[in-house]
C-alpha cells in the first residue's frame, strides 16, 4: 500500500537521490533547471509517495515560472522508483498534484516531456511557448487548469523572479 502526501523539508535529500537514480547523470545541467536555480519548489504542490515501510517510491515537484509575464507552473521533476514503475504511481502523483494546483488557483501548467505519456493527463504541445534552449519544441507541453488558459499565450518561459510584464 502506497500513500501520497505533501513533501516535507526532511524528504528533500531522499527525493534528490530518487531523481538522481531515475534520470540520466547531469540532470541539473538541463536548461529547465535554469528556471529553478535559487527558487524554492512549491511545497503545497510537491508530493512524495511512500510504501508501508516508509520507503520512498515516487516524487513530484513544481516550480513557478512566467510566460509572457503570466504565472504558470513548471511540472517536474516527477519520478517513480524502478521497482514501482508501471503500477500507476506516476499517474497518481501527477493527477493528485494537478488537482491541488487547480484548487490552489493556478491556471496553467507546462513541462518538458514525452507527449505519449503526458497526453493522458491532458497535456499537448504548446505552440510558440519557448523553454530556454536547447529544448526540443515538440517536448514543450501544456495543460490548462482553467478552460482557455493557454489560448494566445506565447513567448519565452522565464524565471518566476523575472517579474511581471
Ligand atoms: C515516467 C514515470 C514517472 C512514469 O511513472 P509510472 O508510475 O511508471 O507510470 P504509470 O504507472 O502511471 O504509467 C505507466 C504507463 O506509462 C507509460 N510510460 C511511462 N513512461 C513513458 C514515456 N516516457 N513515454 C510514453 N509512455 C510512457 C508506460 O508504458 C505505461 O503504459 P500503459 O499504461 O499503457 O501500460 C516513471 O517511469 C519514471 O520515473 N521514469 C524515469 C524518470 C522520468 O523519465 N520522468 C519523467 C520525465 S519527462
């Protein structure tokens, strides 16, 4: 039996180790991390999944960003320990966190990832929304938590502390 709960400060390094295990070495060199450097993830939306022995099985974090001055959520990293992949845990983490994001008043979410996986959660390619290079534009995906929240929104994805335009 696996339970989901918000990530706490004490989870931080264990979650980092899980991400190191699940992603290729040097994950922090990815351009998306330049949007995260020095900015805290949104604690209210980040989740950990632990089994009955309290062993970490999965985690998801979100960062705030801006697109054309408008607030958006950057989903990720999300990872499930290899011993638990394919059990629906990734989907449970994503759905739970997206529901919390909608309840918290966020309008839109984006990520860099595989469309065949994220399509099932309502993510689709975002035309004209540019992640810091080098990022394959086909992997920049968005999901509207409010109808039309991505309509007409274009431009570079900027750090949260870049200010409003
Ligand atoms: C991606 C990840 C979070 C999915 O978690 P999970 O708990 O295994 O996923 P679920 O059990 O909810 O869903 C499994 C389904 O997703 C599919 N899937 C998983 N990763 C996929 C991918 N990259 N592309 C397409 N489909 C994918 C599986 O084939 C499976 O399909 P099925 O339902 O038709 O059998 C997990 O595999 C993982 O941690 N991978 C390594 C880190 C990573 O790549 N994170 C995402 C970065 S974009």
